[in-house]
C-alpha cells in the first residue's frame, strides 16, 4: 500500500505543481535534470547489477537495447514529454489519446518489476517517484496552461489522462504478481534501457551549447548523491521490511 500511495502521490503532486508553476520552464528543466541524475544512478547501481548478476545476465543486453528502442517508439506518441518537450507542441500536433497511451505504457512497464521488490521503499521505487514528478509537472503545465492561459477547472479528458498515468505503475505492479519471478530480470533489463535513454537524453539536451552550466552540473550531482545515499541505505542489512 505504501508503494501504491507513493506512486499515485508523485503524479498528483507533480500535476499540482505544474498547474500552478507550469509557466516557469526553468523550474521544469531543473526538476528534469535533478531526476535524470537520480535515475541514471539508480539504473547503474540498482537495475543493471540485478540484471547482470541474474542467471540470464549474460544474455540480457538485447533486452536493455529493446528498452531503449521501446522508449524511442513511445516518444513518437508522447512527443518527448518525458524529457521536457512540451512548450513546442499544440493541441493540433499532439493528441491527448496518443499522449495517454504513450505515458500509460511507459509507466505500466516500469511498475511490473515492483511486484518482486523485497522492500516497501526501495531505490527502484524512488527512482520511479523522482521520475514521475517532473513528467507530471510537465503534464500538469500542458493540460492546465494550454495556449498560455491557465484553466480554473480540469476537463474530463485531462482528468482521465492524469488518472491513467497515476494508476499505470500500480497496475503494472499488480500484473507483475502473476508473472513467473524468473522473468524479473527481463523486465528489469527493459526498464533499465528506458531509464538509461531518458536520463541520458535529459542530461545531454540540458547542455546543447556545450557551455559549462554549474547549476545543471550541481543538480546532476545532487541527484546522483541522493541516489547513492538511498543505495547505501538500502544495502544496510538492517533497513527495509519485507512484504
């Protein structure tokens, strides 16, 4: 229940912030860069070690690549919402239905490995939470501040998109309970590819002019540090409670 609560809360909180602060593009970019540092560290310190130390580890590289390719395909639907491309789109060139499908599949797949987590609050879970916040911020900004004018009341399609995104990862976790645990490394490998693609794109795109931006470097370092702290906390033998 704690896992489901955190997943849903991260989306609601992000949408709330996006609704009220959505015009502050710099804030959205900073949240994305911070989450990218956290996400890539979770990917390298948590996801990939679990993948490559499993019995099928040596053959799972293709599934990591599949995750990268899957995310590239999903971005054709979401138009890059996952890494901050929302001010360049209008209602005409990004359909709410396409956005809804793309975000749902993305979050649903990320939720599947949560079924086999042995800790209520794991670094992997927090990676998804940190990832959800900036995406939900951008989603809230897009849905409630379209055409530069904030909306006082959400429309039905907007509420549907938010609800589906919030429930996608919990739904994936629920379905994951019915899968053979031996499939866990394969799903983790796909998610690792998704995480790796998104985080690297955010970090590289945040420095397009190849100039030193100490604020962005500091945000990446902060995200990495937070993830490392969670990794050390999670690795301590007396932390966490089994489901």
